[in-house]
């Protein structure tokens, strides 16, 4: 196991470098001059323009800018915004909010998605199963902006159960509705994936053997059926955690959540290349860590899987 983890960590290095290089070059070759944009419609002073470009190393060749940026990453320096604020400060301010929102959405989709999928798989062909398929299909079909607007109007404005917009981005109660909207699409996928896996495994030989041995139904379902059925679900959930954090832009915009999505939106509008790259670097690390955890969970769920 130790050698497997070490090998995976070494494999992550070229993936991390390649991904950061791709996003860095994409951000810095976009049309427009991010320093020139600070003056808006006014004509900038050439000396000030040249001074700012030199300060942010924008007068260097693009490959050298990337090398300098990577050197800074290994020392914890993500660069500065055009206003002189450290990117690490922007990330540390926005990231905890999005992490809370994403984790709440993750718990919602995990608990309710697996529970609904399990019930649907055990009741295959019955009312509960058909209802699940219809509801999940509706959730998959509705775009997140539309669903967010409907939930905001219904529960926030009409019923007044919650505030329509988030006033305190660190308040878990206020983040509940945005978390439900953010996790709704993934919940539908988890429910359908769990249901399909349950239907396939419930007819397997090892389940019939467990039933024939007289094991209690709760043990057959919990220990044998559900444990083996969770492998494809864990694969989806592992990659989805990073997707929830990256995909929170729309949800955070609808509910006025001051998180990564909100900060990224403003950084893109203001052509803050360092801020955009810094957030993407963090999200890449989240994806890589989630991928490693998923691989390790395979061995926990299925004893037949062994890593050398």
C-alpha cells in the first residue's frame, strides 16, 4: 500500500505541472491587456504602464513568467492581484466558504442519493422505483440556474422559510438552500447509479449464497449488497467533490455567496490572471487528492483489491 501511494504521488507531479501550465497559458493569452484595463477608457501613462508590467513580470516572455510562477508556488507565493493584494489572501478568504458549501452539498447527495437509490433498487418496478426515476430525470433535465431561481423564489420569497440571499456566508443554516441546489444534479446521478448497481448485484451468486445461509436481511443488504454496489458510486463521488467546488460559480452568484465562484467571476471580469490561476491550482490539488482517496477506498470496499 505504501509503495502504491508513493507511486501515485509521483504520478501526480507531471499531471499537476501539465494542468497548471495549460491554465496559465490559457489565462495569459486571452485577448486584452489586464494592466491596460485598469485605466478603463482613459489613456494610461506609458511610464506607469511599463512600471506595472515590470512589477508583475508581464514584460517577460510567457515561458519565463510560468517558470517564475511555479517557483513561487513551491514557496507558497501565488502572486499578487493588480490592486496589490496577495492572491493567497483572496483564496483564504473565499475558499472556506466554498468548502463549507461543497461539503454540505456532498453530504446531501451522498446520504439522500444512496438512500433513494438503495430503496429504488430494492423496490425495482414498483411505485418507489418509478417515482425515483421520474424525479431524478426531472432534476437532471432542469439547468442549475433555473432550479436555483425556482428554489429561491419558492422557499425564500413566497414561503419565507429561508432568506432568498445569503447574508452571512459562514452561516450553515443560510448555506443550506444553496447547498441543496448545488448538490441536486449530483444527487440525481448518485441515486440512479446506486439503483443500477443494486439491481445488478442483487441477482449475483454471492447474494443468493448469503440468503441461502440464512443471514439476516439487514446484514445481506448492508454488508454484502450495499458494500459491493458502492464501488462505482464512490468513483463518481470522488471526482464530484472537486466538481462541486468548481461548479459553485452559478449557485454562488444566484444566492450571493461570497465564495470561490464569486471571486472567480470578478477575477475573470477584471482579467486578474494571477487570481484565476491561483484558484484553479487549488482546485487541481483537490481533484488529485480526491482521486487518490477514491483509489484507496476501493481496497476498503472490496477486499479482493490489493495494491502493491
